[in-house]
């Protein structure tokens, strides 16, 4: 999978209700309710803090024999089980793309 654009990352975080401001071409900041800002990166810590708890389903994070990370999200939609699968050398990007696919399928 490819690297996401800053616009995709911004849209991703905003989809989880976060207020994100773009301060430069490749830097995003999170703005809290008190107006304080902090850097927000696309990493496992932030994904598990903000996105994963809102996913209604099972998430498997594993490694391939090739060294890539595999993410499988399984969830129920309209009496049917669905799976979103993603892989990447960076585990955060593998998780990002699987969550993005699951969100897009539900829209």
C-alpha cells in the first residue's frame, strides 16, 4: 500500500471527531476543547488511542513472512460478516489503511 496524503490523514482523524489543523504541508496538529494544540502523528499510539476503540469489530495485527505487517478487521454489516485486509512494512500504515477501508465500506 502507498503512503497516505496529508489530506487523507486529516480527513481520517476528523472522521473520529478530532479537530485537526494543518500548520504546514506535512504537519498536523490536534486542537482540544480548551484551544491547546499538540502534534498528531499517524502512529500506533494515536491509532489505538483515537480510532481503534471506535471500530465495532475484531482487529488482528500480525506479521507476514516477508516482514510486512498484516491487519485484518472483521465486522458485521447488514447480517453479513465483512473483512478489510491491509498490509504494509509500517504497522501503523497497515492499520490506517484497514480502518480506512472499513470506514469507506460502511458509508
